[in-house]
C-alpha cells in the first residue's frame, strides 16, 4: 500500500462557484455541500487550509462559523471579485503546500495555474463543468467536476414553516 503525504490548500472563488451551482440546479438558493466536496477533493491527502473568498457584504456568518468549526477554514470578504485576493493568497502559500485546489471555472486563473505549476505546485481545478473554461481544465494537473451531488438547496426555517401549513378549505 502506498502512503500519500500531500498537504492541500483549497481556495474557493465563492461567487463563481455559487453562480455555477445556480446554473447547474436552476435554483438561486443552491449551495455547495462542503462535507461532500472536500472529501471528494482531498481523498487520502491532508487539508492544510481552506479559504472561501467572496465578493459582497452579505456573507453568511453561519458559513464562516461552519467552515472554521469543521475545517479551520476562513471566509475572506473581497472588495470586488475574488480573482486578485485569491491569486495573491495562492502565491503566498505556494511554498507551504504540495497542492492547491482552486474552486472556480474562471479563465482569469489560467496565468495563476501556470505560475504555480512552474513553481512545482500541483494545481487542481474543481468547478461546474458547463461553467468552466476549457483552457483552465487543460492547464491544470487535474480537474474534478462539481455535480448536483455536491450541492444542496437551502431552505430557511421560515420557508419550511410555510411549506408545512396547508391551505384552509
């Protein structure tokens, strides 16, 4: 049996992944199931860090708490898009991990992938297939499609209570 000793960082472009999930499911309240996707991506390697980059001011504190509690992950609010903050962070940690997995299908990351690979870092991409640039898949060491099995449809407790009430006859 081969023992794999790889340290992995997962960097998530939250807006890109959320948009891909909405396209995949046709629902605006589709969300990434981290328990499913992280197990799928990590396999028998070790998770060094998880960072979720998200543009906008409406970032769920529950998401931040859950990522920290379950994976020691962090949520980084971005002024505009996540492209630049994610790229800077990836470059900063590239000498601390063996593999960087970028959750995004955005072709803006092609130069980052090329740079990281030139420094000896294994780069993997995970994203919704029909929302992923072909050139990004080609440049990466490995590609994992995010499927319907990797997401869930969020319903708030308020929405659930409306569904349970039956209309009066």
